[in-house]
C-alpha cells in the first residue's frame, strides 16, 4: 500500500477556504457570479467554498478528465459541456481541485468562452507548479505545492481516497512503482 504523508490538515483547509470565501465575496460584490465546479475532483472543495462565499451565486458543474487510472495527464483532455445555467454576460469562477499541467483549465476556458461570459477566472484548491505546460495560474488558490501526487478532499488516485477530509502526498515505495 502507498503511504499517505500529510500535506494539509482538515483544520488548515477550513481556515484557507474561509479566507478564500471572504476574498471572493469582496471581489465579486454586486456582480452576477456563477461558480462552475469541475467534476469529479472539485466536489468537496466546491461544497465548502460555496458556504464561505457570502453572496448570491449560481452553481453548475462541468466534467473534465485526462488521467484515467494513472498519475500523469495524458494531455488529451475530455470536456463534457453539460452546463444547465446560462452564463452569458455573467462572471464565471471555475472551481478546480488542482491545477497541474494547466491543460484541463486551458481547455475548459476555451469551451466556456464560447458561451460569452463577462469574465472567467480560476480558483484551485491546490496550485501544483512543477509540471505546468501553460502560462496559466489560478486567480485564487488555497495551497501551492511544487510536486507530488496529492489525494484526499476530493482528489483521487484510481478513484480512491476522495473521501479523506485532509490532503496527503501519496508516496509509493520503489517496489510498488506507479501506474
Ligand atoms: P492538469 O494537468 O490538466 O490537471 O492541470 C488537472 C487535473 O488533473 C488531476 N490531477 C490530480 N489529481 N492528485 C489528483 O488526485 C494530483 O496530484 C493531481 N494532479 C493533477 C485533477 O483531476 C485535475 O483536475
Ligand atoms: Mg479534476
């Protein structure tokens, strides 16, 4: 079994999410804001964040995937654009679990732009910088990590660990290797 090394505790996440919610509430005061969560990874972060934002907001989800059951992006990002809200002329905040290469967000921004929103910004729970292949950075983030495969708080490895309330670095032993 791979080892779980603590990165962010439940309490640290709570504090960071609350601060992010305050910042977003101040930045979008009196604006029409739509939060779009990226499934599946963002579902836990989105649920906490939305309760820390003290503004009327609309909520929707979009599905993106590029990983399958391994720990590196295939680069071939699949987006299922099944938005149920009209985002035209509204401010959109994309809620992601983690920004890694940046390819998913790049593809999502391109898809969502077609609906002509007033603006698009990105909020990622984790900004993981080492493998970035675009010049995109999140406008809002809770934690910046250089590297490592992270799990918990919605983040998975082969669909496991999403339910953990804290965030961990998944450490494989040399003999286990990774898929
Ligand atoms: P890109 O590379 O497109 O990746 O920025 C974004 C998506 O890849 C997944 N991802 C991870 N998932 N632990 C995870 O559980 C990680 O360390 C990790 N790095 C990238 C994630 O789904 C994200 O939306
Ligand atoms: Mg994701």
